[in-house]
């Protein structure tokens, strides 16, 4: 590892930014890796793994530290707290690094950050944890399953209580374990340019592992790459980064050639591009989002794709566009949500989300739906989707919408592989669950507007 850059200091900076300022972890990590592109693959992997791993396991890590420290985690200085957190992650989950090295590097970093007087404290806590890791005392699983699951799977107590009430212990355990598993990068082959098998061969020749999705032939998981943006296949627009769950939302939308389509909360544009591609460069997809920054992300992806039947616009989805009323064959409303289905990719969400915020998001979703349904022609289609597994944002919002507006659910089985079909898909909606399905947690429903 290079002497020019202290990679543990970079990890500390990431943790300070996420836990102190509430910045999204995937954005901070992306910016750090972009700034330090010259670092080797091993160093970049270390930064990513320790940063994400520490955030994923932070509730359990704090629980462990509190059993060995005379000062509780919440009362520590933020720098010391995060130095200890990242060190405990390495001690418990990274066997390739000697315990002595983890402790020594943490002490060095403590001194480098100006806390010479606390270096002995850091050293003492970490040495105690090293000796006592096998003797951690956990809450009783039978007496308090929600607290036990919250600690063991590093989830806030209110979330484990909510999911146990909805899904029961077995499915909740599957979901929580999946959040802690490695989340592979999923890509969608641009089949207008290359067949999926050819793309896989090209990536395999570069040492990148490819695993086909069981749900969609254009989708595959990839592992073993270094810098995604540097791959020639990415630059050439031969694939888009997109989870298979959001691809399925496009599949159930089933756009036809020549359709007029609005994707009302589109950034970074993966679903919009897939819609345009399925329409074989006919019709028009209008991909909208709230800010110039988000629309800029869409435009970058459009340019890379080479598609001409798609345009990006800045537009607030809560504001009615009179010119679009009853002009759309299809509206895709993949709306802002709590994001509880993607905790495996964005672990910091669980620390920032609350029941009150979820209620606010539910109100926002209803406000947007109450606006954008106006764009659908009579006989046209509205697809509502979220990346959460919360009933209030999903099924309850769906019931509210159906009771208020002239739409009806439409069976989605024809657009799904047999493995995903069930009682709800026969009605018109699907809830994907991490650990149960090989995808992010995602909800999608297909609604047809009444009339000819």
C-alpha cells in the first residue's frame, strides 16, 4: 500500500462525512474513488469495503464497543468514535489483516488527527475487543426477537419491529441477512448494440465475472472490475448500470413502438433509456427530474446510449404540465421513497430514515400521483413503483389511488418470468424482497386508465 495516501484516513473521512453531515455514502465513496483513481485495485477495494462494511454493521459495532469501553460510543468525540468503528470492522470481519496491525494503525491515525492524549484509550479499547470478541453478549433471541435481530443484523429497532409484524421472523431474517450480503453490480445489456452473450464474453476477457439474471435475459451481475467508468464497453454505451428490479418495472410498463412516454422522476435515467430501447428508437420518452444536476445525469447517459427517441427535462413532478394532459400512452412514476429496499447498497439510509419521514414521503408520493395521472390518455397505462418494502408507501398508496382516480389494476403475469408470478401479480402488482428474490427490494404496479 502506498505511503503517499493513508487509506485508513480516507475511510475515516468518508465515515465523518456520512455520519456527521448526513451525506449519502455511495456519493461520498464515489467522489473519493474518483479523486484517487491512481490508487491500486487493492487499495480502492479496501476503502470501499471498510467504509461500506462499517456503515452496514455500525449498530452491532457500537454495541460491541460499548461492552469494552468505559466511555460509551455516543459520548465519544466523533473522530475517535469513527476510528474505533472502522478498526472494529477490520478486527471482526477482515481476517486477512493482523489484529496488531489494525490496533497500531488506529493509534497512529488517532495521533495524526491531533488526539495524542487519547491514543492510549483507543489502544486499550481495541486490545480488549481483540481478546473478547468471541465472548460478546447478545440480547435473548426468544425473549426479545426484535432487539436481537436489530443487534445481530445491525438494524434500528423500529425497523425490525415493523418487519417482524409484517413478514414474520423467517422472512424478516432472510431480508436482514440479504442486506449484509455483498451487493453485486447489476447491469443491463444494450441489446440494440450487442447481444448479452457477446457482452459477457468481452467482460470475461478482462477478468470480470458475469452472472446472468434469472429474471431478465438482458440483465447480469458483474464482479471483479476496478473502475467501471474506465471500461470501454461502458464508454461505448454497450451496457447501463441498473438493478434488475427497476428493469422489471420497465418490463411491466411494456411500452409499444411509437408511444408517448413520461418518466416523471427519472434520474439517473436507467429506466428511461430502457423504455426508449424497447421502443426501438421510435416515439418519445420524456425523462424528467427536479434539478439541473439530476437532469445532467440523465443527459450524460442519453449521450452515451446514442438513442434519439428520448429527451431530458427539468420539471417538478408536483407541478401540473398543462401541455402534457392526456397526451401520454404511458407514464412511469418511480417515486421518491424511504429506500428501505436498497439498504444493502445504501446502508446509511437506515440511520437517517424515521417513521415520521416515511409518512412525509407517503404524502409526497400521493401529491405526485395526484398530478401525473393527468398525463395518461384514456386507455393508457400508469406504472407506480418504489424501491422500498414499506406497506404504507406501496399497497396502501395503491389502494388510495384506486379509490380516488379512474384507473384499474391490470394483470402483470404476461410480462414476468414464471418464478415471479404469484397471487398479487395476477391482480397487477409485485413486491420484491431482498433475500427472497435475487433483486433489490422493489414495488411495482400496472394501472390502466378507464375509457377507450
